[in-house]
């Protein structure tokens, strides 16, 4: 958790890798995930780098793997995940994997081709059998009726010109969608000099291409004359019909049918053997492909990392540069030593100075990851600036709970998150592919704290599904009021609403031990009381939250050595914020501590006092809270106004003075500073990674540039205006805590009144109430989860997110850095 408060120290290292051991060393680094490599060949094209050939071979293998994977999926099988951690294979194994992969792919192509050709032949034989089976049906009849043409004789009388012609047959099969068009075209083209019979196959045949069952139309055409036969063959060819030989005699057709059935049986046996051999090949693919995929992806990643290295002048070693956490340097040296032990020459690593801003590294675990994700969604922090995530662990669930406070709703959310936490190690829970479930599961600890804090604020609000609970005795006594007042029967009949007077002795016994007194849930001014309480509470929480953000900026200034910003920025900001809005918090707390029960009608208004504070005026009807209040208010406003020019001009003038003093030292002084900066550790340039307005005046490229005062003034003016106006708008923005809390309470009250209260009043008999309450409670539960937990919970989450990003983090957090992305095989193993 030490690195949670500030990012870890990250240094730039230079690696000297022997050529013979470079692959092994980088492979070791990929398993550990320690170094983010820098591209030393940025000016070299990707096609001209040293290991581009090896990368292409890996990519070709991946294409072959994709073909094998598709074949496995086509067979309805699933590839299993490889067991254990597989190291990147040595380069000499690449040829072996490639040969075995090509052999398996070729076997699959051959077997698939043979299987498809056998299926086509079997399909043809079955169609042929269906056509031959049609010939054993009753005598053929003309299938096309077109008026008088049916009565025209097909054969001429004896002695005519066609007496020597004999009847011929054309038999085949066609797709059902083409049968009607084929029949119509045959009739029109042959002018009726044929007899055609079309019939559907008795059973569906499997399509050899798609594998889906389909129905075919078999046809049998009798004709005479060669010209008619040529026309028929041309037409059937155009419709892509399957034409089969058809004997004229019944005996010949029976013999042909038996022969076709025998060939079909033999072909089915051959096809079964082919499918068994295909299953054996696919079993080998299922066994070998998953580890090969992981290994080749790792090998490709290693070669891509090696392509970022430069070659030494002697071509005996590769030179790499990268970012690494300072505390991981011993592990890095040990990994390089282990990787280069077989080469006879050890790899060397050492730190090098750098003026570039290092990447940000913040280590997280399953608990802190979701909170760090909230911060990183706003922007990755600059190197070693204060990280808001540790404080967000508490403030985010608490601000959410302020808007979502209800014991029942918070308990449901807590139990849901607790169930995910307790089952987080189950493989079925981790491997769930539902995107919504993955979102909830990744934020399970955030939901756990949000639910827990909601239970806490629910006890403070004394609300459980909008109902108040009397855990302790109420601090108000109705009996004392009744005994000491003149409440007669006539008075009670005329006054349906009765007021409890705390000035009467024994009516107000003292404050409720924890939270809001449950008697307020019965009062008609319940909403007015809660509005006043939650609005003032929101202002107090908002000013405290913003002040804490300004104070956190002090640690940034101290760490980066920007001591002038403490006096010229942080101090004026605190004076401005606390002098105006901190005073408002003081007025709220001070009035809470005063007893105005005896003079409630003349109680002072904080809002009018705060308005008069800026107008330098007073209201005769609004009494002051304390003696000398007007003088204190005037002094605070003047002090806040004085801090504005200090905040606006202080930092630019100081930077201008520092630049002039450095310029007067001359070149010799600057050279001494540069030498000392280079000889020092890499932390020497930490002070240079400051805010944008300082970078505008003090470039860090080693060359003295002209100081542009106007740019620094512009940056500082933007910062001043944003802070001063932001104090007003951000304080008002925290009133969303009051608004969302009120909306949640009122929605819960409406849901109870319209559903549960109506159900409880349906019947007095136990049986009727029991039967009626089952669907009513089910509807209440569904609406509670859908509206109050999901919709209201999402609304409160988004508002809490905005309060942290805009109102809190912009006081000290720039979020202009970038994450450390080490070279690792973790993504390749997924």
C-alpha cells in the first residue's frame, strides 16, 4: 500500500544483451513483466528491422492456426485452455512447430476434400436411386394442361413420316424452386412433343456443401426425335439439373437400382472411415493447437520487442532502453543473469539519467483496483504526484451513501457485493462472459463499501425502506405536553394537528442518541426539518472535501521542491476558501450550538447574513449571531479579495525574477548546473515535472529558451479564475447531496405508500391478507430493486463520481501522466 499514496520511483535503464542470449533474456522479462521498452528504431521502417522475417513467420503460423481453429469449430468441438504456464519456445523449435502445423493443415485439407467429394458422390447416388425409383411408379401422365393441346395425339398415325422413330427418356433431379420454370419452358420449347413427370423425393437428402437437409424434385421426360432430345438436354443444362442414365426396360432399371444401392452402401463405409480418420486428426489438433498458439504469440511478442532494440557497433550485442521500477532492479538483474547464463556472456543493466517524465506506476490489488480505476478514468496522474485513490476508498462510498442513505437498500447492496466477494475465486464466476456481470464483479469491493456506508447513513437518517425505527427512546415526550397544557376534548376536536413546545418543562428530554429522532417521521414538518438538516450538512461536507483537496496540494509542492507555491498559491487559496465558505460552515455549526427554542421567531437567518457579508450591509430584522459579527465578516471579505491579486501575480512574478537571476549568472553557471544535474541521480529532474505554467517559462530540453511572461500570466489567470469561481460553483454543486438524498427518500416513501400500504389495507382477515400480499410484496421487491437500487444507485454513483473528479481532484490532481505498460506475456496467455 506504500505506493498507493504516490506512484513508485521509476528509472530509465539501459540493457546490453548478447546477441546469442537476447531472445532468452527478453523472454524472461516477458514472464516477469518488469520493463517497458522504448523504441530505439523509431526512424526505421517496420519492414527494415532486424527480426522482421521472424515476425512474418510467426504471423504465417498464426494464419495456419486460425485455419485449424476454424476446422475444429466446424466439427462442433471446442479448444481447451492450456494448463500451466508455457514459456516462449526457443527459436530452433519454430521450424518444428511450423512443419507439424503445415502437416496437420495439409492432412485436414486432404481429408476434408476427400470427405466432401465422397459426400457429393453419395448425394449423386441417392438422387440417382430416387430417379430410378420413380420409374417403378404408375404410368406417366402429362403434367402440363393447356386447354385443347392435351388432346393432340403425341404419335402420328401409322404410315406417317415419324413411323421409324422410337421413344427416348431423360431422367434427373432439379431443385424444387426451379421445377415449375423448367416444366413450363420444356412444354413451350418442345411444343408438347414430350411427356414429363415431376415428383418430390420421399425423404430429404443432406446437402454436401451446407450439410442441411433439403428436398429435391425428380423428373422423367419421354420424347422422340433427336432435335427434341437436344433441346431437352440444353434446357436441363441451363437449369443445372443432375441427369442420370435411364434404361428403357424394367429389368435394366431394377439392375441399375440395385447397383446404385450397393455403391451407396460401399461409399457410406468409406465415408465413415474418412470421418473416423478426420476425428483422429482433429483430436491431435485439439491437443497441440492451444499450447502452440500461446507459444507462438509469446515468440512474436519477443521478436517485436527485439525490433525496438538497436545493434551495437560490433554487432555482438543488442542495446535496449526501458522504464523499470527502482525496487524491481535486483529482480531485473537476476532475470538477465539467468537468461544469459548459457551464452557465456552476462547481460548488463544500469540506470541512465533522463529528463523525460517517467511513467506512473501504482500497484493495486483486487480491493484497490476499482478505486484506482475511478481515478484513472479522470486521468493518469503525473509521475509521483499525490494519488487520490487511498482517500477515494473512504470519501467515494461515503458521499454515495449520503445520497443513498437507507438501511434496507444499503443492506441489499452490501449482501449482493458480499456474495460476489465470497465467490470470487470460483472459476465459473471469473469466466462469466456477460458484460454487465463483469462490470459489477470488477467493482465488487466498491459496491461492498457503498452498501456498508449506506447502512451507516441510513441509521443516521433513521430510514429503512422509508420507515423509521425506534431503536432508542424518543427525546420528545407527548405525555408531558398533555399534562402541562389545556388540551381538552373540545380543543382536540378543533385542532387535528398538535405542536410540541420544547419550552414546556419535560417535553424535550434531550437529543436522540444516534441519528434522527423517529418522532420526526410522524411530524407534518418532517420534510422541512430534513431539508434544512441535509442542506447544511451538504455545505459542511463540500467545504471540508474541497479544503482537504487544497491541503493535499501541499504535499505535491513539497515533494517537487516548489516551495514558492506554498506561499503564493496554497496559502491564498486556503484564505479565500476558508475566509468565505469556511466562515459559512462556522455560522452553521455556531447556530446549531445555540438554543433558540425560547425565541424561535427571532432566530437569525444564516443565508441573509451571508448575503449581507458580500454587500457590506446589515438587516435590521436579522439579529447577529455573535458580538462583532459585521466587523469579522467585512475583514474576511477584504482578506479574500486581497488574496486574488496575490494568486494571480505571485507565481508569474516570482518565476520572472528567478529567470532573470539565472540569466545574470552567465553561461558558466548554467553549465555547472547542467553537469551537476547529469551526474546526480535521475531524481534530479523531478522538480522540472511541474505544472503547465512553469513549463511554459522553464523548458527542460537543455537549451536556454526565452522566458515568455505573457504565457505564464495567461496560465495563472486561468487557474485563478477557475479556482475563485470554482469555490462558489463547487460549493453549490455539493448541494446535490441534499437533492439526491431527498429524492431517494421521497421515492422510497411513494413506493411504500402506493404498493405496500395499499396491500396491507386490503383486508383484515388473515387469509385474505396473506393471499393478497404475495403478489404485492413481489411487485414491491421488483420495483425496489429496479428503481431504488439500480436506477437511483446509478444516479448517486454518477453524482459521487462528478464530485470527486470536478470538485475534489482538480484542487491538486493534474492527471496528465501516462501508465507504465511493461512488456509482459500476461495478455498472450488469456
